[in-house]
C-alpha cells in the first residue's frame, strides 16, 4: 500500500480542485469582501465536495491571476487563516497548490495539516509568467527545515501556461525525476486546461514511475474516468463538476455525487 492509498483510504483516488476566491492583494479581489465571507464560501465548497463523496480536495489560489513566480507574504498568511477555519469539520484529506510558489504551498500545508502539495518543483520553463527555474532540492530541503516531511510532494508533469525549455520526452522526464528529484506522486497535465492527457501518455508515465502514484491533472469526465482509472491511480477534477461547467462557479453537489457514483462503478 502506498502513502496515497493510506491517506485517501482508496485504491483509486479522485481529488477535487477547489479554487479560493480572489484574495486581498490580487487584481480581482473585490474590495470590501471580508475574510469571514471568504471563509464561509470556502467551507461551503468543501462540504459540498465531501457530501458528494469526493475522496479529497486540492485547494489553490487559481483566481489570483495574473500569476507571479513567488507570492507575497499576504498569500500564505491569508490562506492559512482561511483553511484553519474552513476545514475544522472536514473529514477528507486536503492538498495545497500555490500559483506559482511551491515553498509557500509547503508552508501552508504544514500550518493547516494538509497531506500533500501539488506543484512544479523542478525544471526550467518559459511561458505566461516569464522564466521559471526550479530545483526539487529547494522544496525537499525546505520541507525538511520546517519539519513537514509528512507533507507529500505531487509533481506536475507539463504544467499549464508554460513550456519546458528542454526537449526531453515525457518518458525521459519521468525517469529523470524518479532518479534525481524524489517525487511522491505525479499529476500529468493535458495540453490545455480542461483537456486530458492521452491514455497512452498516462500509461507511459505509470509504467515509468512504478509504485509512485500517478493521476491526471485535468480533463477527467464521466466518459473517460473508467479508462483513466484503468491506466492510472486517479484524477483531479474541477470544471466538469461546477455549475454550468464554468471555472469560477461553485461546485454543484448533484454533479459531484453523480460523478462519484460513476467512479465507484469503475474502481
């Protein structure tokens, strides 16, 4: 049994990706919105996911766009406060993603008791945020420094809004990461938000990663989830379960429940 199965108590795992509202300091933050209102909204979203049968939730600041490489101190401070309050009665595991600051995500995870962090962690990328140069050694050493080694690191493969500056194949990228960067899991991204990777790509990553868990990062639907769970260890899902399938809308409890009913038939 892997850490993944122990944390989620499932052989195949479905994790919802929950977006916090725009936070103070970000361009789309609505002036006058209180921290209490954000906490209440976050709690409502998390409970809708739990009530719908979701295995876990990854929580991030996706609505703080345009993204920066490295967030200010207000972001981890605010998110830690929000989640300490909003998760008090939550009974499913949570993870953290911060666009784009993996060390801040690890710090938040330590503060709020999150089980994992989804991030990029290593590699050189060029894209909407300019250049990103990351070394997993920084994240792993920081995790050790703050005594957060129980927080697992889920490496994104082919992260959105950026392109690797090297031309390594997907297989080479996974093998290199396994040998040199100590991933605890992989989240395989599709070519664009909402579009899944191919099942052949998922098969390649899973075979190369051996016992390291592999999920798809985006593009899970009722139509493909059976195949996803055949080749991989799970999926992260978001837009399909929201009202009107719009990324900024709240989750629809009925859609969550219907999706998880399909998942249960395919686990």
